[in-house]
């Protein structure tokens, strides 16, 4: 139930539950990686955080990172959160998704999964710092779709990919992807080193105009996108 007044609404919580990650994204806002020391909460501490969120009345918790699927107790924390009445969401790079994990997570009651992708082919691999990351992410996307789980893509626009928005929309259509969220670069963590790749105001405006135009095309074609 969504309160009618904004003053009555509690914030959705995005929880960077780990700093471990199997990729080395150049724009990672919290310097996550395989060799990063992660001062993450213990399993018991994590349960206590979820207890606090539920008691406070937060409507949803989004497990992020790092890569949340690298955390061994994630599949214990998700049902614990669901049992507490929290709507659960996962933000993942998609490369570690298997058909079995997709089925498990859907069965646990996860409401939505956001999968990060920042371009087609080598462009995405350049962002992710690992060759083959694009193919692995696409394979993960298809596993999610096979499990019938709700999901969408999350993309960070920079000069490296803003000129290929049409190509991205073509990819959405080809793969049957119905939702995509596009973000500005966050200049924190390793993202601090990408100021020269950030969009200018004019480039941001051009990108937004293209997104609006492509979205209208989808709408006019009767696509549920």
C-alpha cells in the first residue's frame, strides 16, 4: 500500500551489502572489485539491519554492491527480508546468473532485478574492465527471462555510449526487454577518473531527446515498454 501523502512515505533503502565484485568497472562509484577489502556486515548484523528496516517501515530494500551475488548468505537474507514484509530487489551485473539461481530468486519472492549494462559488445566490456562481460550479462538476462522474473536494465550514459542510444534500443527490442533506466555518471569512487568522459549539458540534452524519440516509437508501435 502506497501512502497518499508524500510526508507519510518511508524511503526505499539501497544497501551496498558487499564491496566484492567479479568485474572491474571503470565507473564504479564505490571502488568495488575482486581484491577489495570489504568491511561488510556479518550475517547476524545483516539480519539486525533488516529487522531495523522492517520495524521502521521501509517499504523496500535493494541489495546492491559490489556484486550481491558474490555474498554467500544472500539467499538466506532475501527470504528473511521477505518474511519481515520488505519488498526485495537485487541490483546485479548479470554475469553470475545461472538458470538455477534465477529460479531460486524468483521462488524466494524477489520483486524485481536490475541488471547493469553500459553498451553493446566491446563498449560494455570497456566499461566493465573484463573481456566477455557483455556476452555473460546477455546470457544472464536470458536466464532471468526464462525464469519469468521481473527485471530491467540499468545504464550509465557517458561519451563512450551516448552516441549509440539507437543501437541500445534495437538491442532492447531484439531481446524483448521492456524496461531500461538510464543514469548520469556518479563522479565518486573510480568514477572520479571519468570527468573527461562525462556528458556536457548539450550532449545530455541530445541524449534525452533521443531517448524520448525512441520511447515514443515504442509507444506508437504498441509495445509494452
